[in-house]
């Protein structure tokens, strides 16, 4: 990304100002307001609020779930909580500067994506004993995908090479949930409710997650108008987060709810 010294300077100024964000957040009094034609900025606002609301919902709902299902629903709430806080900062960066908040985005992902992956392990563990290897293999694929993605977006590695390496991490995850041990455990030991949740979750990891590499391609690999690329990148990542954080959480919530009702007769 650092193609010129001025670009680097702008980026450094951005990093410095975002570090100071907690003390000097973006307020209308600084003359910085959300413009009515800033579609990407508006999407940052919408999603911040949707994430806050989802967090309250998941935490409250976890209280009425059967004990072994609570962890999964709490984890959904943690994902939306961590993302909500990052969205506040990303929103400020975008509204004030029109630049892509890459660092915040990846700090968010490095916390939330492993939590989402852990959900596969958690829902299976709620019904049977699952070897730790399942958990660690999913984690390794996830970390590789994110580390290479960041290296590409931050200009530490060639964007195309980083893209390919990151894709390999994602493909490995897909393999594990469709053909690996996790999928075998689900197929052989899980209750029908859990099996169906497992299947929907892996479809999200396949199709919902596919939205992110599309954003990366439009942001970095094609097109030569930097403003248009930054707009597509952020809009697409934002939409993807709705599906993959809130939507994914709702699937967990639905199965936890159903299984709780089945076990308690309520
Ligand atoms: C809540 C955030 C989620 C679920 C983020 C998921 C991110 C990805 C699946 C990103 C994948 C990427 C590739 C597969 C290749 C290009 C680089 C990435 C990091 C955008």
C-alpha cells in the first residue's frame, strides 16, 4: 500500500490520530460530521448500532438457555461486542479521513474470527466429547488466513501473494468443516438440531465468508480509482460482517433455543 512517501505519511498521520481517538474522538464540534451522501460512513453507523443491539440480545437470551448451551450464545455476544467497539473507532476513522481502517479491522478479526471458529467446537462439545485437535486445526487455518490478509492489506507483502496464501488458510477451514474430523463428529454423534446448525454454519463459512475475498479483490487487485476501491472494500466488508457476525450468532441462538426447549419441555 505504501506506493509513495506521501501515502506513507498520510497513513502514519492516520495511525497517530487513531491512537489518539479515545481522547479526541470525532465530534460534530470539530466540524466533522457524517455526510448525507457518505454511503460507506452510513453503513459504519448502522452496523455499529446493530452490533450493540445484538450484543444485548445475545447476553440476555443466554440466561434462559440450558447450561451447556450458554457458552455458545455468550460467545456470539462476545463477537458482536468486540466488533461493536471496533466499529465505533473504524467509523470515526472513515468519517474523519475517508481512509480504510485496516488496523482496527484486523484487530477485530483476530479476536472475533477465532471466536466464531470456536463455535463449531463448542456446539459439538455441548453434545459429545470432541478431541482438541479439531479446535487447533480450525485455529491454525484461521490465523494463517488473517495474518496473510493483513500482510497484503498493510503493504507488508505483495497483495497477490498475500491473497493466495490467505485463500489457502480459508480453503483449509472449509475442508475441515466439510470433510475433516469436525464434520464426521457432527454427522455421527450430533442431535438432528445440532447437525442442522452445523450444516448452516459451514455454509456461512463458505458463502458468507466468500464476501471478504471479493472485497479484497475489488479493493486491491482490480480498478485504478483509489476512492472507488476504498469505498467498495469497506462497504463489502461491512455487509459481510452483518451476515457473518449477527447472522451466524442468530443461528447459534436458534439451535440453543430449540435444544433448550427440547430438553426442558418449555
Ligand atoms: C467477523 C469477521 C469475519 C467473519 C471475517 C472473516 C474474514 C475472512 C474470511 C477473510 C478472508 C480473506 C481471504 C480468504 C483472502 C483475502 C484476504 C482476506 C483476509 C480478506
